[in-house]
DNA sequence: CTGAAAAAGAAAATTATTTTCTTTTAAGGC
DNA sequence: GCCTTAAAAGAAAATAATTTTCTTTTTCAG
C-alpha cells in the first residue's frame, strides 16, 4: 500500500484516489493553492469536482494532516503539517520554501514585552531567492 | 480640518466622510475586519454600501495608507501602515496587538541559511494575553 | 461659486466556498 | 473474494465574498 494511503489512514481519512493525489501533490510541491491543486487534479481525474477538493482540504485540516498558510498579497496555500518552520517567499519567482531556524530569541523578547503566554509563531519572510538574484 | 482628512490628502485620496470614518476606526481600533468595519459604518452612514467599503479599502492599500494583515484561522484585518512591528493575537479574547521588537537575529539567520535577500518580515505570535491568563 | 473629476450608492456580475442530494466506492467482516 | 455500510465523489444549487458597472452626488481646485 502507498505510504501516502497510510498517512491518510492514520488521520482517520479513507484513502481515496483523489485524497492520495492531493497528499502526493503536497509532498511533491510542498505548498499549493486551491486553484493549482484543482487544475492538476483535473489532469488525472477529469471529472473531479471543486467541491471534492474543498471538502477534502477541510477534512485534512480538521484531522491535523495539513494546514493553511496565509501569505501577504498572495492566495493561501496548503502544506502538510511537520515540525515548526518559517516560510521564505521569493518576490520574483513566487517560490515558497520552508526553513528551520531558532526563533526563541524573538519569542522570548515578545513574551517579556507583551506579557503574552506565546503558544505558536507564524513567520513569513519575503525577499529574493538565490536563483533570482 | 481633521488631521485624518490631511492624512488622506497626503495619500492623494479625497477626504470624504466615509473615508474619514474608515481611517478614524483604524486609528481607534488598530485592526479591524471588513465585516466589523461595515457594521460600524452603518451606524453613522445608514446607506453606506459594502462596495464603498471595499473600494476604499483597496484604494487605501494601493496608496500605501493601510495594509491587510492575514492571521491564521481568522478573517483578515486592516491596519494603518506605520513602523515595522509584529502581531500578537490572543487566542482567548481574539485581541490583536502590535509590538516592536528587534528581529535582526532571525532575519540574519534566515538569510544565511536560505541565501535569500530578505526585504520584509511578517510575524504573528499566538498565545494568551495577560488579561486572559 | 462653479465645473470637472472622483466618490458614493444601488444593483448586477463575478469569484470563492459550502451545502445538498444522489450515485459510487473503500474497506472491514464474513 | 464477496457483501454491507458508512463515507466519499460528483453535480448542481446555495451562500458568501468581492468586484464591476452605471447613475447620482460630492469634493475641491480655481
């Protein structure tokens, strides 16, 4: 069995071909928006419905398999949930990449200044990637 | 003349009562979503159109007066543009606050690891505010 | 105070997302 | 492997969000 199918099962989602394709695309591309997801799905499943995409995306969010990433001035994309990371967005080519770096300093300082008990951080950095420089 | 009106003029926007109210609300609340903006506007301008709200918000974004802030699992809000800052969101009461802290460390490290030439950063921290703890 | 350009408001159009309903399918038990 | 059944897919309609179009009203420079 696909390991992708197992991933779905672990999240109590039936391993339908459409869901396997969605998860495979997330694995392949890392980040993808609804529109691109739909157009790629159409290649393999010519009669797939946009409602199926939305329903599956929402179920995958509810089950903790994926999450929405909101990026300024851009359509939201979705990604598989993994260890905490931040997002690098290239303003030239539009590429989105994940990087893992320590954010304790910022979080600690924010905590000190604001008094908040901080649970999560969402960091997006926009600039120009090495290939576009 | 209102200083709010002058702020609009500086951004080449005519100082209509509706725009003055929008900017005043942004000054008062700091962050506000379209829905709340509209319902407060209705109190003062019973015949205001939602299209007017959207058109003004978009013009204010284009002119560099305000910007959209996208927050995970929440409707977007808008804020007046000011010095760079990050956003604190209370997961209990929903409050959004700005804080200014240094982010050079994170940005420097991200630059080193990714090779990106970083131009902007967008940071949102979610947690529990002092009042809700 | 007047005219031109822009904005407001109303309504329609478009786009995005969700819901409903019927048919099809995945997968556990035999 | 074959049933059964709950869940998913697909189609279409419904709802929500946003934008556009068009006419009337208003701002504001001269």
